[in-house]
């Protein structure tokens, strides 16, 4: 099963203002001010998707990743995004389509709003239906120790893996950030916080990665399986046998 590791351009971005006591100013930040790209460090976990509120001030963290999918020409039949977390890793999360980073330029503070279709902040009338979800809500995805998490990518993500040479995703908090719902009481510590590893880690044992299954698992008439999406109009993922021979 092929594996694509996240580019080292990945990382988190934190929004904390301009007036941290206002949820809208933090959540709708277009990245032009009061945003901070979190430096990734080899072999150490950093904040990923998170919402922190001490009863007065808000902070939101979003994690961004890019994958080189230039070698994929047809939608995989399935794919999963896998990442490793450590302590202080709790809260519901979701994957959404992103515009940043690419595979050559590091994530930057201005990329806090690097969500597809939402450049310029979340304007009036904007809500999560304007985002492209790449997964379902992942409930209770956190843990109190080192854990490898698996998120299944949906059909929209599989399609974009084939059509985009740089496949960018954002891991964000679901309950508050994605739903644009301000916490009603203080949350912090491990409540809605993710500590996760990025691709700066030595080797690949802690790196985020995508594992996928090609749309068809066998070469046909000299054409590589990864480039086959349909055979005589039938989706390759739906084919169990060819000419009576099991695939």
C-alpha cells in the first residue's frame, strides 16, 4: 500500500487576537495580524488542532500539511491520514481542504486562513458549509500518551489527490473552530488541545503520512494499476474479477 509523507513545509498556526477577548476576532482572523506560525522541532511534539480559553482570552491553533500527489493520476479507492500525538492530545477534530502550504514553501503566520474558499477570514454569512470537508468528525481523537491516529479520507479528498499535484489539508478543532462556536466556559490544558509531531522529526517514524490504495490493483494491457480508474465504464474499485479471474 503506497505511502506519502508530509512535506517538511507542514506546521501549525496560532491566532490570538487582535483582541483575544473577542471570539470573532480570533476565529475570523485573516492571518494579517496576531497570528503566529509555530516552529516545528525535530523529535518534539508541538500544538496541532486546538482551542484554548482561560475564561477571558481565546487562542485557536490549526495544523497544515502538504503532500506531493503528482504521481497519482486517478482517484485512489481508499486513503487514510495518519499522525502521531503525545500528551495533551484531546478534542474532536476534522480534516478540511486547505490552500496552504505547498511542498516547497513553509507554512507562515499569514496562512492561518489557508482554508479552501475562506481566504480573507470568515466573512459575514460564512460557515463551515463553505469549507470542503475531507473527513467526518473524529470524536475523542486524543489520548494521554503517544498514539498513532488514523483518519479516513472521503470521496472529495480522494478526487483531489488525483487532480492536485500538491494536496494540502488542515486539521482543525471540530466543536469550536469548525462549527464557529465560542466556548461557554474555560477550557485549557488537555481539554481541547492536540500535541502532535510534524515532518521535521528525524527519520519518518513520527512523520504524518497518507496511506492509500490505488483505484485498481493490477496492471491491464501494460497500463499501471495506479493510472486505472475505470474499465469499460465500471469503477475499478467495484471490480472483483476480470474475465473470470479474481483481482
